[in-house]
C-alpha cells in the first residue's frame, strides 16, 4: 500500500504500517549514525535534556554531505547509511526516545525487531546510491547539533522534508521482516551461483 505520511506519526499509525508499504514522508527527520546514538544515549542516561524531541520526527540513518548557504546549510547529498552499524544501540535508543519510524538501508537485527514490536515502530528502507536525489526532497536544514563535537557526518541534522521517498517498509511492529523472509531465496541463489563457478 502506498502511504503519504505527515510526521510526526503516533503509535497507532506506526502499528498500522506493514512490510511492503511504500511511504512518502513530509515533516521532520533527524539524522543519527553510531556516534550520535552514543551521544544521545549518554545524555539520556545522565539526565541531560536534548535540544530537540526525537519522538516528533523520524530517525534517519544518514551522514549527509552539506555546504554553507546564505548563512545556513544546504544538504547536497543525503543517502542512507548501512543500518547494521546502529544495531548495538537501537533497542535502547527506541526505548529512550520512541521515534516511530526508522529510515536506513540494509535492515537491522533481532534486538531492533523486538524493540519495534515493543514500542510500536517500523523500519523503512531507502535506496542507497541516490544521495543527491534524496537531498532534493529536503526543503531546508532546520538545525544541527553536536557539530563541533562529532563532525559533519556524525552530527545530528534536522531536516524538513517534503514527499521524501519512496521508502519501503521492511520491518514492522507485528514481526514482519522482509530480510528474514528473503533469506531462503538468497541462500538458494548463492548456492546456484557457487555451483556455476565451481562447474
């Protein structure tokens, strides 16, 4: 099903998302790679307030390319980062901040899957290698946090987006997981490829 979502979404809407849904997002995304995950969790554990509310946005696994523009910032490329890098943090991150949607590439592990089911959230796959195209959907860079501390790709960037997509829901709150479902097919294809090489 194609769905045009305006962020933020609530738990009810997140729990309605299913593997195979095609999403287009309008609203705010915040970027966070592994160092940003670590920094935000440390702040949470130390009782330090964050300068923004993660529950009001979608989490985007992204280390953007940005440039200065008219006294602010402009995103030049904003493709997804491989999400497996964040697996060690994501269950705690979801519990602490409750973003209802994660956008990344490549899927995540069992810890994240269980957290999605527990809090009511979904994971959507964004196409890798199309960072310039994704940046066209960013209307403006609203803010950046911890830039001096973490550096450009690891900092948290707040993007206002319109019609950001298409994104494919590949993990949902009901236990749906496209990556797991495809494992037998991938194994068979790999076996056939290896047989041809050996033959």
